[in-house]
C-alpha cells in the first residue's frame, strides 16, 4: 500500500486511500478501516463507507481536525482501535497521527 507510513501485525496507518488501495486492503486480509479524515476533504471517496463494507471490511468514520483533539476524542479513538477487528487500517493525515501519539 503506497500511502502506508506505519504497520505492524494489527495496525497500519496511511493517508487518504484510493479505491484501488481499498481493494488492496481487502485483498491483504484487513478486517476494518478507521477513517479520521475531516469529512469536508474533497479527496474522500464517494460512498466510502458503502464501498468499504461491500468489500467485507468494517468501517468507522470519526472526522476530526488535529486542532480539535482533546482527552475525550483520544479516549474514543483508542477505544475504537481496541474494539475493531484486526488488522485495522487507520486512514489519517500525518499531522493528526502525530498529535494523537504525543
């Protein structure tokens, strides 16, 4: 997956995914996608949730901007990551992931 910036056995982090990458994620046996991109971003896939679920993946969207990360949002994100079927792809901007991990 070309946009991937981090990966281990359970989690991978990537930027905004394309339709081709979404198919590759499913082919690579991922079980879920957590999309943290802000909804108004123009490059989001049209009907991303439906397309992801059609491929047999669980899909969760939590649109958030880095400047809005607070304790409550962090807890929700971490809880969601813990509960999602693994392998999970987290689709997010690098700036947001950096803020979450610090």
